[in-house]
C-alpha cells in the first residue's frame, strides 16, 4: 500500500528536476553575449582567421532575442537595396536545443547547447557545422576619449548587380559625410543624440587588443569593410573586416550604423573639404589593398 505514495514522490522529483533545468537555462542565457575571439588562429601581420556568423552575438531578454546585426528584407523590397539590419525575434531553449526564429528565412535557426553557465555559452551551429564559444562583453568607458571620428569604407567584390561601394564618415561634432561608387556625395548634420548612440555602440570594443584584419571563408560575391578610428584627424586604429567576420564588439558598432545612416533624417550642410580629403584617402588606401 506504500508503493503509490513512493511512486508519486518519484514523479514529482523527476518533474521538478526537469522544470528546474529548463528554468536554469532560461535564466542563465539572459543578457548579452559576444563571440570569444581568444583562440582564433593568428597569421602574419596581426591578421586573424575568424568564423562566419549571421549576427553580432546575441541579446536575450525574457522570451525575445535581439538580433542587432542580422539582416531582413522589407516586404516586396529588392534583396540588394531593401535589406535592413536588426530585429527582435522569439527564441526557445529546451534541454540541449536552442531555436531562434529567422525573420528573413521564415524558419527556426537551430543550435545545440554544449555548455551554458552565467558567463559561458558554447553552441554548435547546425547551419555552419561548427562550434561557437560566447562570453559576456566588457564595457570600455575610456573609448570616449580615444577617438572622436570614424570612417567606414565598404567594397563589394563579385557580380555587382545593384550594389555599390560606399564611404561613411561621422564625428562627435555630429557631422556626416557620404560618397559612393556612383559619385553620389552627401554632407549632413545629424542629431547629437543619434551620434552619441552610434559611438556608444562601440563601447565593448577594446582598441588595444583588436587585430588588424579578420578573414572569413567562403567563395563568390562578398562584402569587405575597413573601419578607421581617428583622433583629431589622425588614425589611431584601422581594422579590416572581411564578410562581417570581425569581433562582435566591432560588428555591433558599425553594421547597424551603416544601415541606419542610409535612411536617417538629416539636415544638409556644406562639405568639409578636409574631412572629404581625409575620408577619401582612407577609402583609397583600402581599395588598393583589395586590388
């Protein structure tokens, strides 16, 4: 007669353990994660062979995952000119499975959770067929005094279709200069709050440790970036990022910025000749390197 209470206790114990494990994983995965670059292979001239991902880390918030660097297409828009950056999407974590809804592909992106603690996350990406190790980002408040200008050069290699090469310049005085390979030139004054937000997005980037160049794999058409950080018109660090394979701390700064600057409301201003010359010199330096 004592068998039934004993079995009931076993069932309650098993159920509670399963519930606690799921609850433990949901709690531990919350917050921001960036790729751990510490063990990436380094080749000559401070260059690193990196891994291709589809986002700049993750930011989990309750039952939502913020994909700040992932691309999606506006309804009925062209795949080349209509791609936008950043969206929030549902995710599910069950036992050793992590599913994140891909807004662009309209399907679940599946990962195997190999390790999850409060400070370490190791995933096996079924799409890419390799492991990705993530850690918590660290804020570098001193970045604000290290640089006050950013130049981003973008070069596309392969069949061009509707794609163009682009140059972006922005500084803490809210000035924005733009030029592309169609010889379209623009000069604008931006809202200070927006500029502050752009610079703040680089707050996790350690300029003293970041490598000079990040190389990805793959073949065919590809996009390549040079991101230059300047202090009073002098380059203090230049990073070349092939196919968005650089550190997440770098991607979460420049990828959304480039996307947002294309459509942001602006007030036209006169072209600063010194900025124009300096920016185009940086672009030409990068262009020659890519030849």
